[in-house]
């Protein structure tokens, strides 16, 4: 017996109606990106390893898929598209002084060390706004995310918005060494605020810093959170970080989209070390992970030779589809093929009819009838693969037209 080949763990085949719905979803989101003035870019699926090295601030090296070219250079499948776009923008638009808006669709690859049902290959759609360091650009990112999600029918979702500058001001005030800093960030990322307070107490960090870091768990909510955050900010940098969020919120009110925003001052940037200011995550029901990840990365492009403030985000299409499925939100995929079934000797009539229908922008698939199969077999086949109509050209010249949705039959040319 021939051995069946399966996909590796963490990847899967997407086909037929699901694939059609995914492409429909992507087209709708891309339409919104274009409406905001973003231009398409495609970057390679693999890059030199240095593009994703630790200093860049992307995922850990152990989670990268690595390979080698003939010269012995280490390459990596991209775990994240932002560094690739940053590298390309620094190269292609090195002399451009005005803002650049880029958008993309592509797959990313992360070799999760502890596989827990997460896909290792996912599709991301995102934008990068390069060359604008203003709060207006930050607000545009949030508005664009919200409108993209609304365009595909999502209604119940929230963007958690923070500012890593605020968190950094607390860390700096605590005067932690690198080991202590990483430990505290790990605990805060896992929402273990009591653990963070206990650890800080053990290493004799001053009381005001312990209390400020332990209070992060309560700094989640509406505008009242920003007021409380300003009171606990240890320095002017922390206060300015909160004021930046207030300004962004006021601009979002002009878009009429502020109701989708929740502030979370405990956001640290997670594994993405390149974030420098506003950071945000999008959440909805039906998925345990964020469907949107984004933030400001003002110092990323300089690692590739261009000093330019930038901000961007990525929508994780697979997570978005999972959430929509569980929320029973329908992705309208309306493509219906017309099947032309023909008897032996009727190829010329079938091809002529197919050419005419395709000229009229109809999708047509040709099938020569197997004498061993019944017409009913082809009707069931058409329904299985979401065809709309079946046209059967018989040897006698009789043509039967069947609506596969209603079941209506019509015979012509008898």
C-alpha cells in the first residue's frame, strides 16, 4: 500500500470554499488599505538571518526556521514581515524625505518550541507608515485597523492600546540591571503583577517603583486610566507617553471610532523588541490570541541605514477567520462555476459555448461525460464543489440546463 504523505505539524492545506472565503476576506481588507492610500509591496519569503537577529528585536533565534545558501550564508524564513519591509524601505526609499505608505499580504513562519495547537505558518496582512512620527499617524493606524475589521463584518472587538515609553519610564526609575529587567518584563507580560512586586521586594527596589509596577494591572480601561497613569508616572517621559495617548484618543474621536479603544498601560511590547512608542493589540471573541498586532518602531529602519520614524500593524488572517467562524459571521463568497458536461463527439460545441461564456466573464469548467456515470453523479459533483449551473450537451444535440441551487431543469434544442 502506498504511504500517504501528510503536512508537517503546524501547517495545513486550505482549499475549495474555505480558500475562496479567505481570499475574499483578504481582498476586502486590501480594499480598505488602498482607500487609505497605501501602496502594495512584496518582500522575499526568506532573508539573510541578520534581518531578524536579536538586535533587531524580532522573535527569538530558536524559533526561526533557518537554512543555508550555496555560499554558506545563513538564511531565515520570515517570522515577521515588518523587518523585511523596513529593510526594503531603507534600501528603495533611502533618499525619500516625505512619508511612505506600504501594505502587504504574506505568510510568516515561526517554529514554536512548544506546539499547542498554534499554526507555524500564518497569513498576515499589514501596513507600514514610514516617515511620520506624529500622533496623527498613530491615530490613522488605529482607525485603519478598526475600519478593516468592520469591513469584513466584525462588530464586537477591542483594540488594547498602550505606550511602551510609559512602561520604560517605570523600568528606568526602578534602576534594574539587564537580568532583573528581563525578569520583570516576563512577569508583567504574563500578568503576574503580584509576582513582579514580590520579586522587586526581594531585590530591594525602592518602594515607589514597586508600587508603580504592581499597579499596572489596574491601569486598564477608559480615559480614567490615563489620568491615574499620569499620577503614577515617575518622570516627564512617563507623563508625555500618557499625554500622547490622550492626543491619539482625541483624534480618533474625529474618525468616530473611539468606542473600540481600551487603554492598557501594562503593555511592554512582548517578544517584539523594536517597539518604541504606542503599541496595540486587537482582540475579539472566538480566538485566544490577538487578531491584530502593531505599534510604533521609530528606530528600526536605522538598523538598515535610514533614520525614519515609522508605525505599522499586521492582521493575522487565520486568527480572524477562526474568530469569525465561531461568531457565525458569514464571509460572502459568491463565485459559482458553470459546468458544461458533454457527450463524446460534442467537444466542439462545448468549447464554443465555454468561450462565449468566459468572454462574458463567467467561470466555466468543462467535463467530458464518462459513459459509466449518470447525470445525477455530475449534479452531485457540482453541488459538492459549489457550481451554480450545469449545462449538458448530449450526442443528439439536445441541451439540458440545470440550476444546481433550485434544481430546475430546462431542455432546449430538441
